[in-house]
C-alpha cells in the first residue's frame, strides 16, 4: 500500500482548473480545452428549468462566440476532494462576461494526468 501524496495531486488539479479559469476570463476556449478530456460533458439547467448540455464542445463554442474578455472576472477554487485517481472540485466565478457561476467538476487521473471528465453548473441571477 502506497502512502497518499495529497499536496502534489492538489497542485496538479489546481493547474488544470486554472486553465479553465484563464480561458473563461480571456474568452478563448483554446486555453481551457487542454483541461478537459475529449469525451467530457457539460450540463446545467436552462431558464425554463430544463436540462441543457451535452458534449464539452458546446462549452468551447459558447466561450468563443458569446463570452467576451473579462479582466474583471474573479474565480475562487472553493473545494477540491481527492481520492486516489478520482477528484471533484467547485469553482465560484463572478463577473465573467456579466455572469456569475458555480461550477462543479469531476476529474480523473488518466495515464498520470488529471483531466476534467464532466462539468455541471449553476448560473446565478444577475
């Protein structure tokens, strides 16, 4: 049985999540795309209370077409939980293209690298 090495794993996950935060603030999906597995998904609830989402490409398309660079955006990694090769994280973001979000990420350590495999989110009222 190997001894857990939490701090390096935590730091590696923070690095992945920072790519997401930077890509959102700069409105450039190319910056955040490496944080996500190619099969990752995104889901949330739309204004009518219905499930919305699907493949992660939908996030990238929205970032590139709807979002604008937001140097005033602020993001906080609120929580990271790690167990072996699985992790979850929460990020709260304010004032990104005029929106505020709470995002929940599921990550897996695949072939030695942490990658986001799913994102669910809540959009806060303006």
